[in-house]
C-alpha cells in the first residue's frame, strides 16, 4: 500500500509513536492524527457498500468523515486533533483499513 501523503521535507525532532487498529504508525510533532494516518496508508477507511477509499472530506473539522476513537472509547476528529506520543487509535466506524 502506497501512503496517500508524503513529506515534502524531513522534519527535525523525535518521532511520535501511535497505533492505528493495533498497527504501529509514526508521526511528527505538529502532525494531526489524520496526517499521521495518511502518511502511513492510502486511506482512512472504506465507504460502506461500495468499498471506495475515504481519506477525510473537509479536512477542517466541519464534517463527520474523519471521526476516530482512542482505545478508551473517546471519539475525536482526526483532521483537527494533534497526534500525541503513545496514542492508541481505532476506527470509529465500520470499514476501517489497517
């Protein structure tokens, strides 16, 4: 799977370590959760019914397309939540991609 995003320039500083549906992913300080997810994969989830890839819609916190949840069940918007070291994230909707 080819990631949907790539960094235009390397960033200084240590990487953040997160998990997405049990799989490790990396992020940098200042990345949103959605940025980290799309740097690690080619979609956030698939559309129910058609199986089409989804990667967020508005990318500014106005729609409902990027909801994910922490391992404790707390829901958050991936596009407007900064990644934190040690975050354990799960898809909040069916159709998640590993």
